């Protein structure tokens, strides 16, 4: 119970800083005013789709993994799941997700608001092919009640991505 309280307290304190960090990042491209903030949670694909008013597949979820001790982010379509075989082919290691504490510490955002914007130095971002079927997608913006609508070109530009990868399956 104590661990839960500590994580919960951290989430409440850090969420405000995370969205501000993401907005500051988006300001570089004049997109900070496009960040949407909701009265309700958008922490899951389903909740985000309801808040935005789009199909769940268009929610760009950001998943946090580690390769050795290095964190990476993979941004995928809302209806996509990591395919362990494809992941291992791409990165030469088994998929290992970061714990919630590691996400906050290594990435700079808390679970529910993880996005590729305003992240810690050295975190590599990969974009999954599953999103290419959409003209626009809605990634989070640093908090569990935010999103921004971006084209693939805008997502590439703002995320500082390494490359497009094919590590997911739809389902």
C-alpha cells in the first residue's frame, strides 16, 4: 500500500510539470496552442478516444521499453500490440517494458501521459508502421488528460524519431 501511495503522489506532483515540459517542446514548432486538455482522464486508449472523439486506433500510444539499461519509446496505433518476434528481430533483445518508476525517472513523464515530446536526453523514439494508415493521430502530451492531433510528418518532426519500425501486430 505504501508503494502505491508513493507512486500516486509522484504522479500528481509530476503531471503538471510533464505537460508543461511537453508544451514547451511543442512551442519550438508553434504547436503548443494545439495541445488539448480534458476534464476527464485520457490515460488509456479507450478513454483518450472518448475524450478526443475519434476511433481508438487513431490514439497514438507511447510504450516504454529498455534495451539493456537504455530507455526507448515506441509510438504505435491504439489498436496495435507489440509483436515479440518482430521486436526481437528489430532490436536483437526480448521486449522488456519499463516499470512505472523507471518510466518517470528515465523518460521524464508518468504512465498515462507518456509521449515523445519533452522527454529526457538520450531517450530514443521509434514510430511504428501501424500509424501510417491514418492521416492524423492523437498522442498524449505529458499528462493523463491531454492529447494533440498531428499528421505523420508533424509527429516525425516533433518526436525527433530515430526511424520507422514494424514491431507491432493489429489486434
